[in-house]
C-alpha cells in the first residue's frame, strides 16, 4: 500500500458528497479515485452510487495531495454544489416525465370512455 492510502481521515471531511453520488465516474477520475468506476456494472451500480456518496470524501482525501482540510473542502464544495443541482434537476425531470405520461394515459382513458 502506498503512503496516501494510509492517510488519517479527519472528521471534518467525513460526510455525504453529492458530486460523488451524481457524477460518480467523472468525480472518481477527477479525484484519482477509481472505485467509482464500479458504477459501470449494471444493477450493482444502484447500490454503489450510494457508497460513492457516503465514502467519496474519504476516497478523495486518501488519493489527493491536498495541503490542508480547507483546500480539500473548497474543491469538494464545487463538486457538492454541482451534484446537488444535478440531483434537483433529475428529480424535477422525473416529476415532469411522470406527469406528462399520466396526462397522456388520462387523455387516452377519457377518449376511450367517451368513444364507447
């Protein structure tokens, strides 16, 4: 094992990382952490994206060459912001998607009942 993977993980950096959750593969490559590449495995990725979200900061800290915690947090804050915005947009898109198809199904059912 190399010296970086033995780095002690400060309590300040532990926690959820929206960037690692939403952009797992890109985030992993950008942070020199390649465990998020396991998200390429179908079905397994459904669970692994949550692992990435929970463990992302720890992996990035171990693999990164950050001088201090503040620098690390500043970098991850950008990832977190992008990930949270991406998550919100995804949820909004899914709501619109389901409302759209609910409207279509309702229209079809209404047309069917008025025809017969």
